[in-house]
C-alpha cells in the first residue's frame, strides 16, 4: 500500500455567477477570496482551496442515491454539538436553505444546507481525530 496522497487540496464547485457566489461564500462561510475573474473565483475555506467555476445553468454537485434522494458529496466538520447548533441557527438567520439537526445513528449529529446555486453540503458535529491531533484541538 502506498501513502502518496496526503489530503484533498482543491474542490471544484459549479456556480452560475462566480462573483456573486464568492461574496456568498465569504459572507456566509467565512471564505477568503484569493483570485477572481469572469469564469472562476478561488477561495480558501476549511483548510482547502475551493474553485467556484462558472457552469451551465442547473449544474450542481451531488448525486442521486439508491433511495432517489439527492446526496451531498462531502461534509464540513465543526467542533461539537454546540457549534453545530450555532452554525445551523446562523445559516437560518442568513436565509440559507438548511435542514434540521439530525441523529443518523453514528457518533455526532448532522444537518445539510444549500449554497446560492443549489449545491448540497453536510455538516457534522465531530472533528476527525487526525485533524484534532494535527492542530492541537482538545475536546
């Protein structure tokens, strides 16, 4: 087994308007914009680079699972239930389409939310142990 890959460095998201989406990600999620032109915006968010790429109308991330529901592609992590609850409330107060906090039968709790373009994301109340260790986070 090789250990070449160390992390996911960049995520590409389809958006209708890179400028408007970049503003949304900065305002709502605290992203930092590093570059923008008419076809893309490059953001730093959650220790990763996000490219907001101008796409055809209706394009978005996600897939249909075996139950016929749209499924998210990845999960953001927060540090504990209190942060999960606070983030959920914050998003609702910003008029973001947000799901209710739910117990999915594993450790922690989750909720989903959508960005301006209908891209679906998940949020989990547990930081991964590797991340906690790497950044010296207790709890």
